[in-house]
C-alpha cells in the first residue's frame, strides 16, 4: 500500500500542468543533447523522452534508455542553470533514478536520486520545488532504504525548513504516522563567554 502511495506522489510531482496537451513522442534518431534548443524546448524534449520511457515497459529494462533521458535533463541543468527548467530537470533526474532502481535494485541508483534532490536544495534554496525534493528524500529513506527513523528526520526537515511548501501537510501526516521514531533535538550549545 505504501509503495502505491509513493508511486502516486511521484506521479503527481511529475505530472504535466493541468490542461496541458500531451506532446507527440520524439522522432527516432534525434540528437540527445539538441545543442541549439532553448531551455523550454530542451526540457520539453526531455519530458517527451521520459514520458515515452514510462510508457514502454520494455525500454525500462534497458539501462541505456534511462541514460538517454538523463542526458537530456543534464543538458538542461548544465546549459541553462539559471532557469526554472534546470530546477525541474534536477527533480526529474532524481525521479528517473528512483524509477531505475525499481528495475536494477541497485542502491547506488537511490543514492544518485538523493544526490540530485540534494543538488536542487543546495543550488536553488528559494525554489518552490525544495519541499518536493525534501519529501522525495524522506520517501527514499522510508520506502527504499527502510530507515523510518531517518525518514522521520527528513519529514521534519520539510516542515521546519520549507514551512511555506505545499508538501508540508503531507510531511506532517507522515510525522504523525512515524511518531514512534521521533527524535529529540540535540541540546543547544552553551553560550560562549
């Protein structure tokens, strides 16, 4: 049941804006990096490729399929780091590695997912996606690393460090559910002379 909730949350985070028309699948043989594209066009190309990957169970069994999509997202956040699409691309890269983990079972894929979420938090601290990245890290701890105590701390981070975020109510529900793993704050350091 929890896996279904996580999958639903991941799908909601990755969903296209309401009312957006589906884009056609990318043409076969198109360039991976698409060097002349703007940030929105390159991001749209990456989104198309990710959508096609999620719809093709056979392609999901091929590691190279994931890497092709990841290359497109990387091109966005490396070539256009000051754009909203760069922030979104870091979220998608984390989601992509989480999806890859389902196929490979390699913990390294989860670590890479977490690294992309952390990169978003550190590189774009004022982004509206920071709470989404924090909650994604919390769910990695809870559902994949099987560490509910660490998950509790990560959900607490969502509430404390992103108090205006739209994911705070969900984090509070998880904190309540995981209350037996609650940890006290460390004592404050004594004031200096």
